[in-house]
C-alpha cells in the first residue's frame, strides 16, 4: 500500500478503472478513498456491462424503471447516472481537499456517437445535467468528430475526459483543443478556475498490436538483422509513446500563451495513462505504472494492477522523463523495420471504438431481456 500512497508525493494521482454498485453500497469504494489513497474513478461501457449483467445489485431499480414505462436507453442512463452520482459523493472529499484537481468520476457518452459531433454535444449536455455533480467527467473519444465536441463542451464549462488517444499527434491536438477552449472562455469572462480535463493515453493495446506486427516480421525474416531489431522492440512501443507524449505536454503547457491562462486561474490538462493492465503474461504486471511516474499525471488502473503495484511496485521519482533517447530510438527502429506507427494508431482507434460498442450493445440486449421478463411476470400476475 505504501507505493500507492507515495505516488501523490511525486505528482501522480492513481485512479481506479472500475465502478460497480456493489463496491459503492458495500463500502469498498469509501475504504479505498479513505485508507488507500484513491483519487478518482473511470468507467466505460464494458465495465458497466459486466456490473449490470452479473448479480442482482441493479434488479430493484430496473424493476422500478420498467414499472414507470421507461424505454431501454432511459433505463440504462438511469442506472449509470445513479452509480456515478453516488461515486461522486464518495469522492467529493478528495475533490474538495484537492481544490478540484482530483476526486472525479468519469461517465462515457454512447460509443455509437464516436463519429457524430452534434450527437456527442447533445448527449454530453444531457448527461452532465443529469449527474449534476461538480466532480463528474464526461468522456469523449479523441476521434476527428470528437475534437470539435471536446472544444465546445469545455468552452461551455463541462469537465471532459478525452479517451482513446493512441498517437502523440492526436494527443497534441487534444491538448491544444483544451487551450483554445480556455481562451474562448477567457475572452468572454466565463472563468477558468473550475475547469478540469484529462487526456487519456491508452497503453497496453499499443503493445498488443505492435507486438503482433513485430512477431510477423520475426517469423518471416528468421535470423536476419531486421528480425533481430524487431525482437528488441517487443513490448517497447507503448511506454515510449507515453514518455514522448509527456514531453509534448511539457512543451504545450508553457510559454506566454499558456501563462496568460494560468494568471487567470487555468490548470493544465493532465495526461492520464489508461489501459494499464498488462496483456502479455511475459511482461511485468506493473509495466505501465513504474516507468510513467511524474508531475501532473494520472494513472488509472484496474483492481488487479492496483493490487500488484501495492504489493511490489517501485516508485521511481520522475521516471516518465528517464530514458528519453531510448524512447525516440524505438520510433526510429519501428520505421526501420517497416512498421507504420500512424497506421497502427489509426487501427487502434477504430478497434477501440468497436471494443466499446460491442459491450454497450450487449448491455442494451441484457436490459431488453430483463425488461421483457418483468413485463411478462406482471402480465401473468
């Protein structure tokens, strides 16, 4: 547990990538906040699908909503909004103590809106109003259609967690979008003091796909120099990407343009390391934690990664800024062996959207089945 508590001393907040009603009502979430240093919560359609489709924690509310003649999408929204509201209330002391830096709970817009700017804007407004908590983040994917929605919502004063960032360039686009939104607010005297945002850079999925491409090269090229170089790149791309994205963060959030915003109450948009569970069992289970510790960062971890880091994690001060030359070399070597990192990250965005759509649709079907079952029982009675 000491390692988790030490992170905040080095400028990093750890958040949990999971939220269920059971951990809210059973006291687990409150315990993590009060005793284990938890600073925030993220969630997504897959997490909610698992929570709602397993067990009976949501059955009573579902029955009430069905009796109120609510449609499937209304039932879903009511369930997740309640969880997020209750979690926000538990996290509120962290939000207050940190003056609005931490203590946030994230709620995602429908993944079906990933390529719909206006639809995203409409849903963000509705969800933000429905939750009605100062410490809620609404999550918008950093797709081309998401970027203008992100700027507009930040301009309107909604705190945003930008998700599905895989490339350094797209991260930089998102960071500059945040600055534009704050400048628009400043021009209209809307105030900057309460604005917060994080840019979620997804990690393990980068290595999963890049390693697959590298394995293909190793197999085809056998014992060649190209194969040897590809072998040395296995498991290196994600952390290298994050380290270089952090350097972009430092460049973008400095200078006269940014300083003017700071003087009017602006805070940086923190990089958030997401997708931090190790997918390859041959790699360390704290692979995406230990090398990415640094000021103004967040690491959101699933429960098993939190447990692993608490058990044997090593806190290395400002590790995110170490071995930068090696990180740059990774990208040079990827190009040398023929891997187009831009194509990789574009594919990851497409896959990422689909990975959220599939469980979202599965959850809608589960709710539909539960609703029909309740209606059938009422009809018999």
